[in-house]
């Protein structure tokens, strides 16, 4: 599969992104981009830094692969696109078939049909502020 969609110029390299400059991290879905990003150490450092900061981290569709990669799902409730359910469970999460799942500021959602609930939950969780949770490295 090579259909990457449209190319949009980036205004920053992912390696230059700093957690302290943002209130939340939103990881988009699709199968191709999350699969490529989870093998990119600079991307994984950004995800790990956000998880460790207690700031909101949200992932939709195949995006939770990145959370699995940094071991941020162990012992949490989460959801994802149905085809990666086993990956999420193998990462230690209790997979739940709901449009949006929030667990200590980590928000997951299944697919584009769930985006209204997903974005509403992101806004709610950002308003709550930082969340106490274990480190992605633990």
C-alpha cells in the first residue's frame, strides 16, 4: 500500500518539537503514518516526553500504536481501530469498544466516525490540566 494521500509542507521537524511548547499531543490515525512513526526514534521521544509530562495525549484509529511503542498503555483502558485490537491488548491495555476512552489524560478513539466525541474529550481533558500517571519508561 503506497497511497499516502496529499503531501503538506511541514513547518518543523518532529525532532524539533518540544513538549513544553504545547498543551497536548494529538496522534492522528490512518494505517501508514502511525506505522512509519512508531519506527522513528525522534517521534517516539516526543510521544514519550508527552506521556511522562502528564499532559494530554490523544490517539485515534491506528495512532495508539505509538502509545503501545512507548509502553504507555499497560494497565490502562484504551480503544483503537478494530484491526489493531490485539496489538493494544498485547501492549497491556484493556481494550474497550467505545467511541472514546480516557484514562488519566490518555485519550483513545476508534475511527473517523468518533471524531466529535474524541475532540470534545480532548478539550475537556486539556481544561483539567496535567494528569498524574506513571511514566512511559516504567
